[in-house]
C-alpha cells in the first residue's frame, strides 16, 4: 500500500531507507544528481542525514573493531593497530556501499567511483573524531580488549563521531554529494 502511494507521487525509498533528495540534473556523463531537497520539496531531513551517518558508522565500527582485534592478537603497538583499524574502517565503509550499489546493477568500476564519492568525507570525519576521542581519553589507548574502559571509550567515541558527522552528511546530501550520489542507483 505504501509502495503504491510512493509510486503514485513519483517517490521511492532508496538504499537502506534513504530518500532521494531533490531536483535531479544530469552531468556531462549522463549521471543524475539530486540537489538539496526531498521529493516533496522540503529541505534534506535530519533523519535522512542520520541514516546516511549510521550507514557509514556501521562500516567504520566493523573495520575498527576488527583492526583492533587483529592488531592486539598480533601484539602490535598502538600506532600500527590504529592505522590498521582506520584502513579497515574505510574498507568496510566502502564495502557496505558497494554491496548496495552493485546489487542495483552497476559495473564494479562505476560502483567503486560512486562509493568513493558517497563515503570518503563522511568516513574521514568519522575516523578523525572517533580516533581523536580515543587518543584523548586517558588510558583508552592502553586498555585491553577485555577492559570495560576500552569498550566504553569506543562506544562514546562512536557516539561523538555520529553526532559530529550527521550535520556533515546533511550538508553534503543537500548539495547532491555524499549519500545523495548513491540514491540515483536505487530505483
């Protein structure tokens, strides 16, 4: 019933519940871009920005925790473990987007370009904030995976990163960037 209502008004939900955001234009490559508004003509919603941020946070969290587990298991120090965690955060952040847009039928090369355009700034901001919180949190860098301090600091770091990154994603989506790039491939 809801789907029929959305089709009747030319609207639909995109990737992971994201809405298309506004008037579309075609660039020189024929790719559509949405700018600034939801289909109903309103501004980009905080809910849409939060969904985009949560999508990035999921990939970042998977990558960071895996990187920390691997680094700890291999007996690495803090710097190489953090570097691995950041690399894996980007990898898994991009991988989640790739999975969604590849299922829409894009070839791998185009899908990689879309994922890079959609997620790079969001993941970079998220990584800067959450790793900054962990670096500044007394004792967090030396906490072991079995310590409550480790998991508490990580959870708070992710929460702060989410709060800081959501307005960044709202701004990007409103300009046809970030996750707005992904939306055109979900019909």
